[in-house]
C-alpha cells in the first residue's frame, strides 16, 4: 500500500475519508481533461454516457454483481426512498438506532409505516415474521461499528423479509462483494474517492420486480437517446430503469475513481486501513476493532480541536471524535494523531 500514497496529491494528516475521500491521480487527470473539453466546446454527451457505463461496470465489480443489476444516481436517499415508497401501508421496517438518516428518513417520511429502531448488535434478532424490510448501514457513520451482515441476511431470509444495506462507509476499504441484500446502496465520494454526486445501487431480482421506478426519466429507458420523449413510458428491462439523469462531470471522475478502486486487492486495502486504525487504537488505549474508523467520546470537541490545530483533518459526529485511515495514510499519521492527543 505504501506505493499508493504517491497517487494522491495530499494525505499526510488527512484522516477524514469517512467524510470526503481524496482523488487519486487518475481522477484528477480525468476531471482536468473533462474541464478542458467542456471549456473548448469539444465535450460530447455520448462520451459522458460511455463513461457512466464503464463506471457502472466498476460499481458492479465492487459489489460482486452483474452490471445489469446496477442502477446509477446521485444520492443514497433517493434509492432508499424508492424502497420506502414501495412498502405496503403499515409494513414494519427495522432500522439501527442512530444510523445515518438517509437509510432511515425515507421510511419515517411515509408516515404510515411501523419503523422500529434497535441497537446494531440486536438487528438480526429484531427481524421477525412481521418485518417487511431491515434497513441499515454496513458500517455505522457515527461510531465506525461494522454490522454482521451475514446474520442479518440469514434472519431476513428465514422470514422472507427484505434487506437494504448502505455501503457508503464500507465500499473502498471493506470488501463488499458477498453481501446478500435486496438493495445495496452506495455513494462514492467517501472511501471510493469520487466526486460527490455519483451514487449507485445493486438490486436483487425481487427488488427489480417490487420497487416502482418513480424517478423514471429520460435516462431510465433502454436507449435514453432514442426514447427521451413522451407520450409513452420507456423503461429499461434491467436495473437501469432506476437510473436518474447523470451529473456528467461527477461521473467522469467517478469512472476513474471506481476503476482505480476496483483494480486494488480489497483484502489488502482492508488490512492496511484496519491495521493503521488498530495501531492508533493501541496508542490511545482502546481495544482493537475490525473497522478503519476510530471514534471516541469527545463531547466538548476539545480533542477534535487539538487535532485540527496540529494540522490533522478529522471529524466529529454525535459527540464523538472520528478518524479514518485509508490508502494515503501510514504509520506516521498514526504517530502524529496519537502524539497530538498526548498518547
């Protein structure tokens, strides 16, 4: 992983991949060329579509699914909203207490669903015969805790419940090719280091059949450029029926970023990131974990402020300080952060 550090223009003291990833050299170059083509009037809409299709393929690789199962969009909450809109009135949805609002809010906004919130460790046990869907983040944004996805999937399968899992805080450092879920959603601007505005989802055959593409637009057709006018509804047969009109420049960067991530050995990335996180945990007296995110109580923000004063980019969430270790980090970053905290 040490050779990858040179692929990023910055990184020393940057411990905030869980907030905003840093672009690799290929992403910076792709965006630079795109800006030049746009500025000189040589950009072509067909080339943007081609870039998005290549990005769809990379997303499929990262999730371990066929590209035909991948939909592209701009936000995780939109995909979750489509699932919420398709739930029967009165259906039970089980969520994690304190989870990120994008996988909770759409179900609450319906107003006629029974939404239960349980601790992450109790999620699998909370799924019962009345559960229509379990909706959760694979890695919790506020704490960095990693869910037992296999147990959740097994519990849901036993009662024929659906599963929505958000991998935004996972894909890019944690392998996500073996998840069993009806809807896997991910925004690429964190650990995948893409521009903000590029998100994707993988849908199971049941999700393809049950979820209504209420966001259908010109890009939801089999051939968007040939079926972009009414009065008829033109929908693709595969998951691209859930595509929304792409933010072109974001997807140019996303194609490069997702391709970069998909070419890496995911287990090596996990070992590198978690190894650094555990080295930091040891320095500050915390037990080891299976997460690349380290959080600890910091109610008054004093330790987060100290890190910032030392030139370390970190974040605070839910009364906790939060550090994330990724490709551009090494042991020097661990020492810098721990020393700053006097450990």
